[in-house]
């Protein structure tokens, strides 16, 4: 149930653990010293220094939080969204962290525009080490009334574009023998949902797609995995949160008894992009407050 909303983060200081805080949207999260620079064969490494990360759907919400977290951990960011501009706060937050940010706009439902973007970004950035397939869309209407145009647009954005982008960026990763690819899945990668047949179909397919990539690429130094956000307080879930009856029903099933936030998502994505996850392939991590365990 991922979506997009505005967030903000200043620079993480890399000093004492209690100072390692990432304020996003005025809220704080502690990363307990995972960004220490001291080298040790016994220390788990969550840093991504010197890497270049391509993050789709990063103009707000989960994508923005992930882009900022990756920058705080040492990566330069290549950001893309259908509405991303240099004035977006994710750009300032990444640069404040001392990292580069390159901004692009593309409509992932437009296949020609997608290929144009891929050619441009490959020319501008010969090596991309991390790919976050986060861009997505949702359109709600009961299955019996769900029009072709809803179905086609959601499948194009949430599935077709993800495949094309991963295939093309993955070719370069194969040449370099290294890559971290993380797909944004959904609870509807496992369930059917209500009034969102196109979205459910796309996210179910993405769950299988990432496993297909992982099966072929894991032996070549490329980790392909997914994150399945639960009910996160973003633009995509605004309609659900504004319905008192539906919201209450959702919260009653979440053991954590709250909607998730973009902050809750940043750490798991960073983990799958870091050396700490080098032996994880074809896996989907649910970040859902316990929903799937209920």
C-alpha cells in the first residue's frame, strides 16, 4: 500500500549513536550507530559509500525517504519521477548530506519516454550500482466496473516499466559484476485487495518477476529483492485513511495498532542495498506492523 508524501531530512552526523537521527516530516528515527566508519571484520556494514543509486518515484513518500537514507549512508542519487524538479526538497536533502543528486522526469506509462530516459541516464551515469523500483500508481474501482484504461495504465507503470528498467540497467550491472535491486511490492503481492484488481495483479506479478531476475543474476553478483510495505500513511492510502469505517477495520488487524510511516520503510530498503544483505536473494520483506502474521 505504498504511496508518496512530502518528507525532509538533514544530514546524519556519523558521530555518537544517539545523534544518528533522521528527521523526516518533522518526526525522528534513531539508526543506533549503523553508519560508523570504523572497519572491523565483525562489524555489519550498512554503508553504501561510493555507490550510485537510481531511485524511481522519489519526489515524495517512501521513495523520498529511501533516497535520503541512501545519501546519508554514502550514495549519490539519480532520482526520477513524473513530477520531479530541482526545487523538490529531496534534492536539497541529498545535497545537504554531501552527495550528488541528478533529477529526471519521465512518465512510466509512456514506453517511448521510458526508453528515452534509460538511454539518457545510461549516458549520464555509466555505472549504476543500486536500483530502487519504487514508482507506482493505484486506481480504485470495483472489478465489474474497472475500465480497460485503468488496467492498462497500472500494468504499464507498476509492471511493464519495472521490467524494462531492470532489464536495461541490469545489463550494465552484469558487466560490472555487482548490483543491488529492490522492488517495492505490496501486501497485495500476497492478497487480492478490494476495488484494485489492476494494482493487485501488478504487484503479484512484481513478486514473481523479482524472483525470476534473482534466479538468473544472484550468481553474478547482483542481489534482487523486494519490500512489501503494509498500510503506510502516504498519498496512495489517503482515501482509506479518510474513511473512518475502513480505517478502523485496517487498524484492528495491525498488531502494531498504527499506520506505518515513510520512516519505517527507509531502514529495510537501506539494508537490502548494503553489504549486510549480500546473501539475500529473491526475498520479499514485509514491513507491515505485523499484518501478515495476524
